[in-house]
């Protein structure tokens, strides 16, 4: 039996500016998306019907039913491009849940890439259904650095020179930080636009409300800022925080120290794609 595999790359928001609350209750965003070169693993094999099995350290509590974004995404693609054999998916869940690194959206995007490859679909096919699955899915579909506006689904390419390949360390205190309550706790103050060319001078406007809901985030940020990192921020709505380094050796030394001091925390080291 042939098994095909795709990586669901962890998403990072190098900066995230919340500009306004919309009449529909959602928020206008400006963000610089970036992606780690690691993440969940999704495999698929031809089958009689679509199905999903979830394994891995963060499989507990996840639904493998029709509400899972993997199945929602691939069924949407199959409806738009009918006539192809169903797939049985296995998701090896390595990224924490409700962690601000696009886990579900990244998994859905990986399912779209994988199905499109196996079915021989045109390159544009997955992008035609991605936005209907979730606001972050279009960015996760490409899994390359881009500037996002609107709900995050209006994307513009960004030059990756000097950014791609940067060593990065992700740390999560393994405290769930649901997106909805974090946005609800945002103070509503527009603190100005994000210039994607000056993203290091940017900010994450959701950090303050996330820290109020999950105080452990402040602890993680403090620990990362005590390393040799060039930049430390929270990603998305939390609780994952990241640190960018000038060299692999500095990242790896920080990872070793943090793992020894905080063995209950989740850590993933890699590089920006």
C-alpha cells in the first residue's frame, strides 16, 4: 500500500496588528505570516471513503469526525473537483492545540496540498476552496512568508531575503489559549498599521489580552528574552511564543537550557521557510 506524506508547517505571526472591529464582529488584521520548517505530519492512502485517524502527543481531545478541518477541506476540494478516489488520512499531531501556530489551519492546508497532488489537480485548485475552510488556510496553503490583511486571507508576497533560514525556537507552556476569548479581551485601540518591511519594529496586539488570560505567557516571554535571541514575540493569539536567533548554535543552546529548566513546556526548534 502506497502512503503519501505532507508536512503541516507551523505558522508564526512575526507581527500582528489588530486595526478595527468589524460590524460582523470579526477583526481587521495586518500580519506578517511566516512558517517553521516543521510541524504536524499528514499521510494519506487511497480508500473506499474519506476517513481520519489522529495519533501523536496532542491527539487527545481532537475530533476525527466530519467537523475536523482536514476532512472539511478535502471534502470541499472533492466537491469542487469531483470524480476522484477518496483518501484515508492519518494525522500525527505534534503541535499543541489552541496554540496560535495555525495547527488546524495548517492541517487543512496540508490535506489540500496532499489531495491535489494525488488527484493530479491544477495548481490553483486548492486555493479556490481554502478561504472557505478558515481565514488562515490560504496562508498555510502556501506556507511561505506573506503579508496578510482583512481576516488574514488577503495575501501579498513578501521578499524572504534575510528572513528565510533564520533559526527559530517555539515554546508553549502547554496551557490552552482559545482565540475567541483573546480577541474579545482586546481593548479595541488601533495602535497603527504594520509596515511589512519594518516588521521587527512591529508588535502583537493580542499579546496583552492573551497574557491577562494566560499569565504563563509572560513567563515564557521572560525566559526567551533571557537568551541570546534577536527577537522574542508571541505568535497569533497565543500561547506559543517564539525567538529568532542569529545562529543555530545559539538557538540550540537556548532550547537545551529551557528544556532542562522547564521540562513540562513544549519546545520545537527549526528555521523559517
